[in-house]
């Protein structure tokens, strides 16, 4: 397994777990609190920042564990990365229609912000899964 593939697996797991924890924490407040009163901003920033920091730390650990592979990218890695980013970009473009509609109908900021975050998570996870499949089965 290449360094890039290990990084993709790591990022995928971290993104899924972080988003699941965030949504479980924030959506659990809705039965007892109005959407406009839910304090989602700090947990959202913490989730995004934590995801970035954990991913960086995981890449460092992967690099230390296998120093010969660290940072090596060949043409196949570049092609797979481009393909995964393309797939993720298409998903993001389609998914962003929902928060746009919510903004146009003047929904609560809570719903707009959370659907934007969900669109980014779906895009990231879908793109990462496309990369993993491409690593395993080829383009």
C-alpha cells in the first residue's frame, strides 16, 4: 500500500468519525432547543480544526512508520488523486444545491451551515472512496 493510499484511508476514517461525532452532538440538542438557539459554531470549528490536525498528525505517524515511502508520489498516485478530486467535486456541486435552496427560502443559519458542512463531508468521503477503489481496482 502506497503512502498516498494510507493517507487516503486515514483521512476517510477521520472525516467520517469527526462528522459523526459532530452531528450526534449537535443534532441531539434539537429536541429540547430551537434550531436558532443551538450553539453549533464552536463545535463546527472544533470539528473542522480537529479533523485537519488529526489528519496531519496521522500523516506524520505514517511517514515515521514507513520513512522509505513517505512523500513518494508516482504518476498513478497523481492520476488517482485527480480522479478522486473530480468525483468529490461533482458530489460537492450537486450537494450544494440544498444549502442554496435553504438560503433562498431564508431558513435558519443552523440548517444552512450544517448542510454546507454535510455537503463538504459527503464530497470528501465520496472522493476518498473513489480514490481507494481506484487504488484497489485501478482506473
